[in-house]
């Protein structure tokens, strides 16, 4: 039989009820304290996370256990939770170090959760932390910049080196539109000026009349063949193995080109040949009679040459192209010129056409006009002879110092295109000879006492032109030459020096100043009754001002701050105290 259940005594039941009630009370109290403690622990963790993001100076120690601890920044909050005699004591410590913030939590038994008490925030501590942040940020940026400066740029691969560098397109002469207009305006100007200043009429206000048969008036096969023979004759003289060989300026592609400098010898041979032709009564004056036909031959040849140069430039190495003539615009590149130094065997085409056929042809035209005037009048016109002598001296000087052109903008910077080809073959000989042609057809003369000061003015301009150019050329060849000992110079970043003394301390382009003075003296021989004979000095003024601006821009890019200092020292560009 199962034994009966034991009955519970009333006293014992009351004792158990009281015990359970007290236990529930303690349990509820403990629960409330545990929730509060957990909330404060979360708050302390947020403070720890915030302080861990504070950047500080980098420690020299490599191990976290050896990191120095700032005692002034240490914070410890210790709280004991109620849990009887065996309750665990927990400690929450926030430690701020130079690079990291560690939160250590320890317990004697490792079983109870830690509780914390509220932590009061101090404004002084907050300001110190803010200052520490700013200082750490500044040091970090400084260290970053130092590290980046010492980082070596990785070497480019072969494929990257083959990629062409992108460059900003820089146009001159008003860009492609200006180049297109100049291709047609330059020939029209040559025709208009010469047709407006003819025998019996020399005025810009009178529109010249065109002949009825334009082809017969401006084209002649015989003249064209004579013109081609003239080019071939000068090319033959240029390649003769006489005269010195000079090296040009260093090329961007490396190396230097060699040039045969025998221009003055070719000039003398040409004048002797002309004298022999006059002596043997050859009809040399037909050149003046067929002036416009020779002009047309020169214009057509310059267009043909420019087209050939442009087409051939696509068949050469890209390193041989001029930086100014590779814009990608066909009209502009045709005008400026793509190839820097086109050559046919030993003949450098740009160097040849720059000085030989055009300049020497200009002087030949002048002296043929003198011969024509003598044949018509039986006397030697003083004005015409003086103007011709001035221009002959100018060309002879250029050919005597032929190697000096190798340092000019035309040779080292510009490509050989329509601009130089037309200028050398048509513009120079048929417009620069305008004063002698006016004196031939007008018969204008001046007394000797008017010609004397004009001659003096020309020689002053020539002296400035020659001495300033000689000083520049000597300095480029040998900066330590004793003749330049007393001339002040200005160093540049590239290691070269700039002249700020002598003629080049007077203005930035003293050679341009002398050039313009000579140009004025040539036109003064024609008097003051007509403006067209003054076309050359007026045009030359515009040309040289533009060239000076171009040269100034290139020197600014090349020398930087040194060029700025040079411009502060030498304030005037061409005319001292004026411009």
C-alpha cells in the first residue's frame, strides 16, 4: 500500500512564504541594479570608442605592451555589484596611449558582469583632447607630405612610354581662321602694293586696274624656267665644298645638324656674275620689264614647295616635326610648317631658302634697277644708288654672319611651311625692293645735304644692329670671353645666363631697334610725298613687335622666374623709355 502524504505544518508554511517573498524582493532589486549597470557600461564603451579615434604622435615602440601611457589621461571606474559575500568585483579601466586606446576588464572570479558609476566630464579635459586632436592632425599631415615626397615614381612600362603625351593646342596668328586668311591675303598684298605704286601713280587710294589679259600679263613659261634656274644656281653654290661647316643648336630628338656656311661667297659670286652679264651687254633689265611675271613665278613656286613640304612631313619620324606645326589642323599646320629641318641630301631647305634665293635675289633686283635707270637717263641717280647701297650692306652683313641665323626663332622653333616659304621667295625680294623701284619709276631725287643725314641715320642703325648682335652671338658661343667681363648677367634655373648689361641692358631687343632705324632711312630716300614707299618700315614695325611678343612668351616658359627678374631689370622691349 502506498504510504499517505505527509501533512504540512502551518508554521513551516509561513516560514517558506516569507523566504520566497524576500527572495523575490532581492531578485527584483538585483535586476534593477543589473540593468542600470549595463547601461553605464555601454556609456563607458562609447567613451572608449571616442577616445580610441583620437590621433596622437606615433610612438617609437613597436609592441603595444611597451607603449607609454599618459597618466594624466588615465581614467578608472571601479564598481562592485551586490551579490552576497562571494560577489565579484569588476574594474573598467580606460587607457589613452599614443596610438591606441585599450579597455581592460578584469574580474576576480570572471563570472559576474561589471557595473559602473556615472563619470563626470570635465571641460578642461575636453579642451586638452581637442588640442591633442589638432596637433595630431597637423603632425599626421606633415608626415604624410614627407612620405609622399620621398616616394619614388614607378618606372613606366614600354607601352606607356610609347603613348603620345597629351598637350594643349596653342595657336598663333588667330588660329586656323587667321592662317587661312593669310594664305590668300599675303599674295594679294604683294600684288596690290606693287600695282598701286607704278609709273605715274603711287597712291593707296587709287585701286589699280587689272589688265584685260591677266594670264598674259602675269604668266610666262620662259620667266618661270629662268626663275627655276635661279633656284638651282643658288642651290649649287650652297652645296659647294667651300666655306666652314657649323653645328646647329641641340635638337629635342638629340644631336646637332651641320650646316655649310658659304653664303657670303655665294653672294660675291652672284654679284660678279651680274657684273659680267652687264659688261657683256646681256639683257638683264628684262627682269624689271617682266617684274610681275617673275613675281607670279615666285608665288607659284612657294605654293608648290609648301605643298610638297607638307606632304613629305607625314613620311618622316615624328621626332623631326616642329612642336608648333603638329596641331592636327591641316590649314594651320600647312601655314606654320610641320617638319622642323627638311633636307635633301646635304642641303637644308629652310636654312637655304631663308638666306639665299630671296635675300640675294633682292639685291640683284636693286642693282638691275640701277642699271635700268642709267640706261634710260644716262646718269646714276644718287637716291637710288644710296638706297641700293644701304640694302646691299644689310644683306652682305646677314650673309657674312650667316651662322648667327642658326640661333633665331625661325630655325630652332618654327617649322618650314607656307609662312617661311612665301616670305623668303616672294615677300622679301618683291616688297623689300619697293623703294628702289619707286625711285626708278618716279625719277625722284634729293640734294646731297638731305642725303647726308639719311646716310648718317642708316649707319647709326647699322651700328646698333651689328654691335648688339655681335655681343649676343659672342655671349652664346663663349660666356666667359674676356670681352664680356664687364657685362652683367642674370643666372637662370637651366644653368644658362641672361645678358642684363651692355646693349641688352638698354632694351630687350636692341637689334630690332637698329633694324627699324635702317628701314626708316631706306624710305626717307623716297621723300615725303607718298606713303606706299613707307610700307616696309611700317610692316616691319608690326612684324618685330609681334616677334618680340612671341619670343617673350617662349622665354617665359623656358626660364620662368628668372625671366620675370630679367623683365624687372630691363623694362623696355624695343624702344628705350617708350616701349
